C-alpha cells in the first residue's frame, strides 16, 4: 500500500497542510499549476493582539497564466520585514526564544532566492524535519504530466505506484472520483475537523494560522497537536 497527496506549495502553511504531508508516503508539490492571486501561495496569517494579520511575499505578475514555479519576488527585503513582524508578535510566546534562530535562519535562506516555489519549499522541508515528518517530498516536474485535471492526478498515482490518493476536501467540487476507481486507486478525503486547541497568544483561539504559531507556542510538543 502506498499513499500520496498532490498539492501546490503554500507560504508557511497552517498545521493541516503538514498533517496532509504526514498522512502519506509521498507528497508531490504541484507548482506547475497556475499562480492564483489572493491565495495561500505567497501569504499566510499570524496572530496579533489586534486579531489575525496577513503577511505576504510581494510577487511579480507578468502573465495571467504564469505558474507558481515561474513566479518571482520583487522586493529584496521581504524576509527582513516578515522576521520583524514575527518577532514583534511572538516574542512573548513560550517557546519563541527556543526556536527563533531556527525560523529566522529559514528566512535568511529564503531571502537568497527570487522564486516563490523555492522559498515555500525551504520552509516546508525544514518544518517537516522539525516536526519529525519523514514523508518523501517530490515535485510534479519529476514526473510526466498528461492532459486533464483528474486524469493527470490519476496518472501521477500510477507513475508513483500509489494505491491511495489523499485529497483536501475542497477538491470534491471538481475531481472525477470514477477515474480513480477505474484504476483501482482509493480516493480518500482529508478531514481537517476536530483539532485540539493549544496554548495560543491573543484569544480567541484560531486554528487556521501559520504553523509557526504552533511552533512558537508549543515548541517540540507541536507534533502532538497534529493528527498523524
């Protein structure tokens, strides 16, 4: 049995994203997909004493059809700004001092590339290691991609010899389930409900913020607040 998931990269994703990675044997970053504005690709939410706040990587839009892995940053100091914003809002978190160097080093690494996909991968890969998630991470560019939205996913399952495909629930609106069953691939839906609350600054509690919120508030116990 082999489980895979296929998803676009997000910037410092929320805990559910890492749970999806942890739930499978191989996670394929699908950054040949079209870049979408006002989405999670280049931004995420943090907690502040005034409520949730977006932190956004400014990117250059040169074509409406450009892919995520073609998308570039146009500001040279975005990483410094984000680091300062995180410092200002999480300095009082219980484990901030213990893990700030780890996080700020990721920003230092990310500042050395202009490509959004590479920036996202730096955070995703290293945070997986922090959470002791050992899932293989690969890229859609490692495989041959055929035409058809669902057909392409099914074919990626076949190329990776997957028996199970795990999808986020939003894909229920467009995935053709019959194409998976025709190839004897089990299609399963990720359940993001029922997460346990943790010690979070600035109530009320909010689940849908960056994983950095969990790391700074729970430290090495962060994995206990995931499902897998």
